[in-house]
C-alpha cells in the first residue's frame, strides 16, 4: 500500500511539473514585469529558456516555467525536461547545443547543483545564465555553488537594460516595446558588482579542485543551515559588466520577422532586432 501511494505521489508530482512547464508558450507581459522587475521583491521565480543547436538560428525548444510552491524549483523542472530531450544525443560529440536561461532570481544552492549535474552529464551543452536579482549570496554555501558554476564553464551574469529588452522580445512579445522602470540601471549595476565580487573571491580555492567539481554535493553544509527564504541579496555594495549573451537572432522564427506583420503580397516584413 505504501509503495502504491508513493508511486501515485510521484506520478502526481510529474504531472504537476509537466503542467507547470510551458513549452513554446509566451510569458504574459504582466508576469514579465512583475517577476523580472529588479527593484521589487517577489515570492516566486520565473525561468525562461531557449535551447538551440550551435550554428542554428532556430530554437529546438523554448518556453518558461515558475517554481512550484512546496515543490520543484524552476531550474530543476527545466533541467530534468531538457535532459530527457537531449538524452538521445548524449553520445553524439559532434552535435553541440547552447542553452540560455533568463531567471528572475539567481539559483539557490540546490539549483546550482542541478545545473552542475546537467552540464556534467550532458557535455554537449553550453549554458548561459542571466539573472535579474541575486538570491541570498551572503550565504557561504550559495557563494560556493555560484563559484562552482563559473568553474564548470557556465556563464553567469546580471541582466542589464538590453537584456531585459531582449528577454521581452524573445519570451513575451516581439511587438511590445520595453518599458524601463525607475532605478533599473542602478540596481543592475549593484547586483552585477555583487556577483562579480562573489565569483572572484580569493579567500578559498576549493572550487577549482577536481574532486569538488566532480562531486558538487561534496561541500559540507552546516547543520543549522535551514531552507533559505526567498529574498534578494542584502548586500548593497556592488553590476552590469556589459557582457551580453550570444543569442541566436531568430529563436522561434525567421530572422527579424514578425509573424503578425506582412506586406500586401503576404510576405513577412523584416525588421531590425537591436
């Protein structure tokens, strides 16, 4: 009976995760501004993702998801789904992929481990992570995990104005004009400087040692380290380093073409991206 209940619970969790993961769906504009606005707090995380074969402008898959209250975080949902999608290509070393993630919060400790396990098991994927806000980077375990991400080759940076504009274009609506909010640039600079400080701390070099990279869960965690509260970094000392993502120009459709705009002959009207 207990085994049957466990199986049913697992099936329910998988169904909830599938329902929560929106494949090839656009995020609403209201959710975009609510969750990505870097000057206000939020109690949930939204993740927008796009995966494409290196050299191919079209995305193989894309979409968005939110964390499930009391359940899987957004990063875990996407990593598990993409691992299933990419498993048939695991041994094809000639095929390379690029995965880009836009996150409203930087990954927590556990989600950093999910990302590390993903890139270790699927060496054919290069990962870019762009974040709007920083999550609990004053906590030493979180700092170490973020340093591991950098050591593994994952590119991690804070979103600037152009990145918010690109995210809106790619995942919300290609026809909507980005509306910047007050203090956007100042907060981006602060968060970016904080992240740079964390990633380049020199007080320890454990994260560069092979045994730690091969086993990202090997770092001992203090016994009193409870579940972290969802909140941005409390640090105000430190931003955008100006390093942008190498996104394909045309993830869901032909380059620079808005599907809703066509000329009198029915041909798509091209428009410059950025």
